[in-house]
């Protein structure tokens, strides 16, 4: 299945250079903004936690010679408003459904929490012909419930830096110092880092301080999907499972479990790469980004008949 894009010429050009923007209205009336680049079959890139569509710009550019790439901002990020309090993964699937219907796209790639959304979309939406999932956090060995509750408590208290540290511990995504330095010192250092980012942020930049509240939704997605592993056995789309050799071990365990449920799926591990390999390379913020390597495998998978 190689659907072509049927988007009209209403799109407006905006930064970053080469990308056009538009929006789609989801089932509940929420506006979901997205970027578009390239020509060919439609491929949607679904973002994970603590990121926006802009984290996928280099990946989108690397895919643009083979696909019309659509990169939506999930609810509460960038081009997309929060969309109300009654959040659920079904809302995210509805958002993706609206985009697929409007654009005619039939391919999806999801990272992390975005991979959970993409999994559910592949299960529920007939429009999805092929899907690639990069390390969906299924937490098959158990959700870090205590840490998630601690994150929510610290956010409610306005202790954003502390909440960020707790979230990193829950997802095992932080640096090694998280397990060494006292919590109070980590909180102080994190606050200073966020203050520096706030001062240096340019117009349109989405900072950690702005994204921190969206983690609540990503944790909710993980909680909703926890225990649903067997349901994915009904996915009929062609599937590619992706991961990095340097990613947290629990994500490899999750991929192992998903591979058993989807025995026909192709599995690939990127040697020397981690969870953020698909994100833009940035010498300071993401030196491990290798979107061109991820793009090569996505092209190989989505173009194979």
C-alpha cells in the first residue's frame, strides 16, 4: 500500500525553511498543527515525550526525497493547543486519524510515547498500511507508579525542576549523575539549566519548562497502554520494530515482548545509538542524534513492496 498525498495548495510557508504548515480539526474540535515537506507517499512522524515536531526536522528532510512527510505537533505542543482536560490516548488516535484522512497518508513512524499512539492507531485505523515503532515504553515489567505519582505531586507543588528529575528517573532517560548526586543538588542544577535555556530561547522555541506539563499526558498514555500487549496481535499492518543498543534495557525488554506478539514484524537495532537517535543532531543538546541513519531504514522499509 503506497497512498499518495492529496493535500491541496493552501499550505503556507514558514520556518524552518522548506517546510509548510497547516492544521487539521480532530473529532473533538481540537486544532492539530503540522509541518509538511517532500513529495511521494504520505508518511506521518509521531513525536514522543519532551519533544515537538521541530525535533524531527532533520529526519523529515532526510525522508523528503522519497515521501511527503507530515510532522504533527501533538496536543499541548508547538502548533497544537492543549485541547481540553479530558485527555486520553483515544484523543491522540483521533488526531492521527484526522490527519491521515485529510492527507491520504498511510505510513506512520512513532517514537517512544508517540510509538504507543502509533501502535494503537495501527490497531484501530484501517488507513495505516505500514508502521514503524521506535522503542514504545510498554513497561511490560511494571509501571514506575511511585515515581509517576511523585512527578505529579511535584508538578502540583510548582517544583518543576524536581518533577523533571523524577520523570527522568521514571523513564531511565537521564544522565548517570541522577543516581549519584543528592536530589536537592540535582534540582538546583536542573533549575539553572532551564533558566539558561529560557534566556537563550529564540522566537518560537519550545523550552523544557513549556514541555514539562505534557509529560503528564505521556505518563497517562503509558498507564492506559500498560497490560494491552496481547491486543496488538490483531495489527494487520506491516510492522518495523526499531531500537538502539544504548537505550535503557527496559525498552529492549518491551521490544522483545512486542516482537513475540507480532512474529511477522521486522526487528532492527541501531548499534551505538540510543533512544533519541531519530531526533535532530545537536552538538550540545543531542550529540547522539543520527536521523539520517534512521531515515535510511525507514526508506528501506516503507518503499519495499
